[in-house]
C-alpha cells in the first residue's frame, strides 16, 4: 500500500509550510513536495493606493526583513518619479540594507540552524534549539544574540525603530545621519567583526562532521543568479549575472529592470509560492538558485579585505551543496559589517542632501536589490493620478522554490526509509529547507497554531502512525 508522510509544519523557518513525502509499496520515496501554505495577497490589495505609500505598505510583507522590501519598493518609486537620488542617500540605504542582511543572517545561522550543527541532526528536539545550544556552547549562543542585536540597533539608529522603519522613502531617505548616531554605530563594528570571525572558525571546524548530509543537501547542478557591480559582489545596485554550476557565464550585464524578459513565473497546485525560472531553458529546466550561495558563485571578488580573503577560501572548492549556504551567510555578514564601517567613514556621509522630490514622471517602475535570501524584485505600474494599477513581486524565497523542492526530494530519497519514522530522518529533510532560509510569511502574525506532529497516512486517507515532535 502506498503511503505519504506529512511533516506539518516545517520547524525553525520563518512562516508556515509543510512537506509531503510519497512512498511506494516498497516503502521507498517516489516523490516529495514542499508546500507554502500561506497566501500572499499584496500584489492585489495595493491596487488603487498612491505610489508613495508603497515602501511602507510593502515593508509589512515581512517582520524579519522589512528593510529589504523598503529598499526594493523605494527603488521602484524612484523609477516612477524618474529621479536620481542623492549619492549619500544611496549610501545610507545601503547601510540599513546591510544591517538588515547581517541581522537576518545571524537569526538564520545561530537561532535556526546552529542547534543542528552543534547538537546533531539526531538530537532530542526538546534540546535542539537556541536554549539547548546555550547550555552546550554559551559563547557561541551569546555571539549569535549579539550579532542580531547589532544589526537591529543599527536599523533603529538610522530609522527610528527596528521593525518597519519609515526612513527609506521614494527619492532617498527621510532625514540625514547625525554625527552622534554615526559614531555610535562605528563603535559596534569591531566586536561584530570579531564575533563573525569566531563563528566562521567554528563552522569550518565542525563542517567535516556533516559530509554525509552535504552530499545530499540539495547538492545538484543549477544556475546561479545574483547582482554584481563591475564584477564585484553587490547588494544594492548593479546588473544581474547568471552562471552555471561550473562558473561559466550564461548571461551577464542583464538589466534587472527588464527581468520579465528572461525570468518566467510558473505556479504549481501544491503551493502558494511562485516558481520562477530562466526563460531560455524553459520550465522546469530553467531552475536556478539565489541568495548567499549564489551571490558568491556569481561575483569575481568582494571589495572588503577580511570577507574577500574568506571568499577566496570558499571558492577553492566546488561547493554545489546547499549546505554551504551557511558558510556563505557568515562570509556575507563579515562583508556587511566591514562595508558599513567603510561607508560611515566617508567624509560626506553626514550631508543633509538626502532626498529628491518629484511628481510621477513614468508609468512603470521596477526596483531590484539583494535581500538576505536573494534577489528581490518589485514592479509597479501607475495611472495619471499616481495610483497603483498593477504590482508584481518576485520575493527572494520564490526564486529558490524549484531548488527547495528538488532538494527535499533528494534528501528524502537518501534518508527516509519505509514507515519506521525516526526524528533524525525528518529533521534532515527539514534542514534542507532551513539552508535556504526561506521567509514564507506575508505578515508579522499568523492566527492559530499548527500541530507539531508528523502523520503517516495510507493511500485511503487513514492515519496509520503519528510522531509528535518538539
């Protein structure tokens, strides 16, 4: 009798999703799917709103990475106004975006993933969390909390609050940076760099214990997509570059504002999440990955000294496994803190010229930037009154949807056997999703509570076994 295993919900991710694993009569995995069970309606309910409201509205898509949506949305609004924002405003936006990326990466690595790495994939789920990690390695846990706090404090100093700051606006930022705030941020950077380097050393020491997982952790050839500026790693501006698994450039110098010429969007009945693909290869062959792992594959170099040195170590080996998202995430954190320090030491960073003003001068605006999870695209159209008539969003997590589904199937086929379900089997399948650090939420809150259980369901719908999880 064929069966299916339903993992509902997937734990230690942002938002709600589930995994269904289909077994044949022999108990072997035939298929697996990752379902995003939340509906994201932002593209429709913003219709009719004034374009200048969009950054604040779109920030509400997520309570973890609101700054990413602020940046992409504000860039789209800059296009609608057809203005070039002041250079200092661009630098300040970059600082807030990098603080956002650093704090989000710290959350992903230390809070959601490190318990698996420190305590083991087979550890008791009641202990396999940040609190259990703090008992075994309190210094590592403290560094994780400190790094996320640093990123959040920088956001608060710039924008007035840590979640949904309204400081990034169409045309630039709403107010200049003060000397006092700049100096306070600069005092935080050295300790943040030290903590990140300690985490990198720790990761490189323990990664040798996960060779079996690495081999099947969404470990396959795909394209990689990311932003570069003159070949350099870039998080705010630049052109899109696409490379294959061997580093060959498939496309370079792509205008991100023309994304719809080379990126298609498919939908599947098992998920509310879109499945973007590279149009020249079709669907689903045009599978690609974005985010930290992809960004380190497409860039020629990182333009900060410590991160670039680590980047060169990273690139010495062939790293196709999505397990290495964790390594790439730490390198990006190091880059962000180094780059924030460089920008804040610019002589004109306290300039009061931080915003351009204009009425709408274009009917369409596309804003693209790099978010913690990958390339983020906001595309708006307006009418003569500046009201939104159409909005299309490709959220960073969506780009990875095809790869996440293939990764879940690959991991399940190698670790899930029959109906004798063990906690470690299921945790390894979930851990593939955590590696991509998906953000599935459409808002800060979710109503109700999903049961922490895994059901083994027979073909006739009967639940034949259930494993309660911590």
